[in-house]
C-alpha cells in the first residue's frame, strides 16, 4: 500500500482521534493510554518518539518534552477494526506516569477498594521542577 | 473506600463508557481494546469474566459468549486519570480476535505498509460456525 492507503486503514473517532496504548517493548508492561490525531501520528513517525494529542490542553504533546522521559518507538501496530493503535516503546527514564511511577495503571481493584500496587520511582517535583 | 466510592474514581466519557485494555496475564501480550459502561463493569466483576459494551450492537457483550473464548479476570487496574481500565486476563482458547488470531494487533507499520505479523490460529468459520 502507498502512504495514502495505509492512512486509510485507520478509523479516527468523531473527534478525529484514535486511542493509543503504549507498551514497554522489553518488559511488556502496559505503560499508559493516550490519544493521537493525524498530526500526532505523523510527528510520531517522523520523530520515532511518541507524540500524542493532549485532550486537556488541546495541543500536540511530545511525551517527555518537559521530563525528558520520551518514548522511543519500536513498533506501531493497528488492531483488526482499525480503531486502536498499540505503540511498543522504550520508555526513557523508566517512568511513563506523571505521578513518577513506571506506568499509569497502579491502582488495582481489591475487595471493592483501589489499592496502589506500584511505588513512586521519582518525586514528580524532581521530574517537572 | 466503600463500593460506592471506588466507582466514583472512574471517569466515564460523555457516552458513559471507558476504554478497557485486555492483556494476557501470563505472557503480557496486549490482546484487544474494548469498552465498558457501568453495567458491563458490574457484570465483569460479578462473573469474573470480561463483559464489554458493544458499541456496534449497542448491547452488553460477554466476550466468548459464542466462541467459548471467554476472558477470565485476574486483575482490574485503573490508570492515574481514572479514564482507562487495564484488565489482566486468562484468554481461554488462546484466541482473543474475531479473525482467529491470538490478539487484535496483528498489523505492524513497516515502510508505509501494514504488514501482518501474527498467523491465524483457527479459521473464524470454525469458531463461530
């Protein structure tokens, strides 16, 4: 397929976005879920580092632009329906979450409580200054 | 937290849904992404098997109800923002995708083409009859 055609395989939602799962390519840990629009995906491919669309800030978000914790892209995968991307990445600094944890899924449902199962690796104050 | 409170930690989107990543609890393979509404999550917890909200069919979807390829729930995790769930599961039958593959992310972007990187394990005709 030409460049034009591979883009057509992607089904953007009504806001022009697609959910993107970021997974550590070495450990298999699911790091986070974020969103891309077409520009974000183009930037991700160009930089070979994850660039998302920040819905809260309504702008492109080069992950790690402040913290240095960029995500080096190892593989970009599309699901059967064409409506979800899986990004396999090398997580620089070993910290994907703004809370200073390795990954964002640090709350586990246990007897009707969310229990925190992942320690903070670095104080966010030391990450973001 | 009481049952009431743990539910309040979840941020449903404007359609009352939350994206759910299903990951094989043994291998770490990301199997698929689907959606839950509050009823689907309640059913998932009650059955300890994944029950999603099918957006295309507008009904609860007990994954594997036709194929037998149910997903036994091992862990339910919530991300830092409360807007994505990660379900760690045992994938019965080893097939999560309706195409008969282990997982739905079988297309990999390679030189501006989607290349299929995962074989079909079982013909869908033999799964769904």
